[in-house]
């Protein structure tokens, strides 16, 4: 399965936010958890995900950033989280 096949966007599920297919876990929760310092094993256990799910979320977020299709709110989150990553 291609990693992006793991991501679904359905307007009837969680207001159309990108989610891991078959779950109600938004990509933003995975990215936010990593930014907050959780490691992959913690995220897998907390949200019942696989390594491939987490990789798909990262790939999806990266593709959206490269395309420029992100909201200013996402950029603000990255800027505010940056000191925590040092």
C-alpha cells in the first residue's frame, strides 16, 4: 500500500480533516504529538497506529508543505513549536 493510501479525507468524518484511514486520528494529532516530544512508539501505543501510519502522516504533511497548501495556523504552530525542538 502506498503511504498516501493510508490517508483519507472525507467531509463526513471529523469535518474533512486528513485522517489515518480506518481511524479517527487526524494527521495533525500525529504531527503535533511528534512536535510535543512523543516518540513513534508512544504514538503507536497511544493511538493504536503502526509505524507505516506515522510515516504516511509525515509524508502527507511534507507533501502539503511542498505544495504550499497549508494554513497560516499550521505555520504558526511550527514557529511556536520550534524552540521546543532544539
